């Protein structure tokens, strides 16, 4: 969804990607949660998402309820079961609340299905056409890591609020947006020695190319380590870093995630803003909790990253981290886990030219995460 000239530069980097699967952007992210109604309230009140659509008993759906929220190009679907057994219940029982679907917007969901399943992608949903008075949508899907799936959404002939079966959701309660624009990247945590397998999956089945890799020399502290590779689709709109744990003296944050999630899954959703100071100020005011780095981080940060447009004082006050690469710099900040289990969290990111992921902040950040793990007794 980023259509500035930085994504043009990215296109050059990944000219080796065979784009048999053109992706227009992230269509939506669906979480299976224990109480969709209350989760929706949280994403409205704390995160500034706007009510968009609803499906449930009132729309003829008997087994589940879904609330759809939107902030600029980011769409979240929150789904809870209405019956005692079924796939949503099983997912929640095993994983706690978490991301089930990373839906990708395509021109042709039937072709997306054929291209990916013929390259070894495991089918989750054969192409189906759904229609209502607003037009038609074609959807298909494949499995990815853990129990997470990708659904391809073809919506060129649809002008309803979200998807067929959903009605407009129009409550009076509408806290303002906090300025989130689009999903910058979504990170998956996978098990020991599985990173390369899943990077190959994205390369072979979905035509992605590898942008960057980090090994345990880049990403380690005194105690814990992880490895990471960033996979991107051909036009650079979709970026999926994949993490696996690496050996350290104590349990890494990735292992903690895998233990509590009972397997691989989405670790964080990075959401972009074009004014991180304003966005984070709003989020904090509304109760979103962030990791903090020690104040001494700011003593030397400008020596590392050079000149930046922002004053350092508000960045320090809010705990916003800074990193630089060859193309520019970025500002970023990570929340604490937003669920009961120490699993998924969000990253707030503002790119000022940089196309990387904040490698220079990893050490300070992981030490902050370890302080949290320590308090949970899971380090
Ligand atoms: Fe990230």
C-alpha cells in the first residue's frame, strides 16, 4: 500500500522475484478472539479503529460473530464463536487470541489459488464466489506457518461495506483515529530450524524474494538470540519477516511465544504512521502500553543515526527508537503484548526513507523484552 518512491527502489531490489502472484495489498487481518464485542471496543477506544461491518446472528450467521474495523488502509476482523465446538473454538483453546487470517488483495483469486497450490501450497479454501446486493467477491486460501492462513480476496466487482454476508456496523461510539495508515509488515515466529523452510515457502509458493537476513550475531543479547529473514513480494507492498529462535543462555522471546501460542504464528503487526509522535502520544493517552528503553539509549543515539528532523526530547519522552540505513532513517516503537498470553504485539513505525527494520535497535529492544520476560518468570 506504500506507493511512495521508496517502494519503487524496493521494486528494483527484488527484480528477481517472479511475480506470478501480483498482490495489491493486505486486504484484512482476522483474529480469532474470546470476546469479539469487547475486543472491538478495545481497538476502537485504544487504537482509534473505526467501525465498518458486522456479521452474526442478526445477519443470519449462526456459529460465529465478526466485527470489522478500519483505520485508513488497515482492516481488522475480530471473530468469536457462538457455539461450543468448532474450528474457531479449537483455535482459541490452543493459541489464545491470535491471528488466523492474513488476507491478501488480488485481481484474480482463482488464478492466485492455482498458481500457489500448483507450486506446493496446501489448500485451505478452494475458490468460492459470494454475492449479495452489492456485487460479488471471489475468495480462495492456502495454509502458511502454524495454523495461520492466507486468503486471497478478489473484490473488483464489489462495493458493499466489507464482504457479502456483512452489514454496515454503525454504532454511535466513534473515538477518533490515531493516524495509523497501513500495514508496513507482519512478522511470523516459527519453531527451531524452521525459518528457512518458511522462507522457501514464500519464495517458491508465493514468488517472494528475500530482502534482508539477520543472524544471531546481529540479534543477540547476553542471554537470548534469534534469527530473522525478511521476505517481500514483487512490488514490495507485502513484507513478511520470519523469525526463529537461536541458542542463548536463557529462553528467547521467540521460544516464549512458541510455548504460549503452542506453535508458529503472527508475532507482530507493524502499522505505519506519518506522525509517530502524535500517534504514540494518542495511544499512550488511551492506555496502550509500550516497551521502554533506558534513558541512556538517547545519550548516544544521534551519534549512531546522525541528524534527524524531529526534536530528540519528545522522542525520548515517548520512548521512540531511531535507526538509520543507506536510504534514510526510521522511527519505531513496540507495544507490550496486547493479549492475555505473551504472544502478539504491535509495532508503530514511521519511515523517513529507510527501508530496513531497525536492526540498530534490536539489542536495546531485546533487553527491554527480557526485562518483561523476567517479570513473567519466563526468561
Ligand atoms: Fe517489525
